[in-house]
C-alpha cells in the first residue's frame, strides 16, 4: 500500500489551514493614540486583562462594551488579576475617573497603564 497520496493530502490540508487561519496578533480593538512616557517597560504575565478607553468607546478583552457591562465583567475577575489599561490621550478626565471608580469598587488594584515610549 502506497502512503504517498495520503501524505500529500495531509500536507495540502496543513498548508491550507496555515494560510487560511487568522493569527492573533493583538487583542486591541480601538484605535488609540497613547501618551508618551519615559517609564521603563514592564514584563506582563499571561493572565492579564486588557481594557481600552477612547473618547467615545470602551473595550474589554477586544469587545466593545459599556461602563455598566464592564462593572459586571470585572466583578467576576480574581482580585489579583493584572489589568492592562490603554487610555487614549484625548480621553476626558471624567471617563478615566469613572473607570478608576469601577476598578476601585471591585477592589482591583493590580493596574498597568500603557503608554508610548518617548522618542
């Protein structure tokens, strides 16, 4: 019995799925302009939660949501979860305070603010 045709089919399927699959590059959904900072880079653990906030929108794990929905989702998190927050530099301070209030009410304090490196 000749296995060559079977191997050819398996390799063709493998190549098809590699080419057709969409690789997960980034978990961001909002187009943000981050502020500059001279802070050093930190290594992030695998068990992080990404929150993005722009002038008009809010996203949690690359899904657009409201502040009320965010409050519900954060209530289910482990209190030691690492939160990565990306805030557009055009966001009004009021929206940032609202986000920080939600985090404080949920007793989530392990927070990283993402910025661009100063040139």
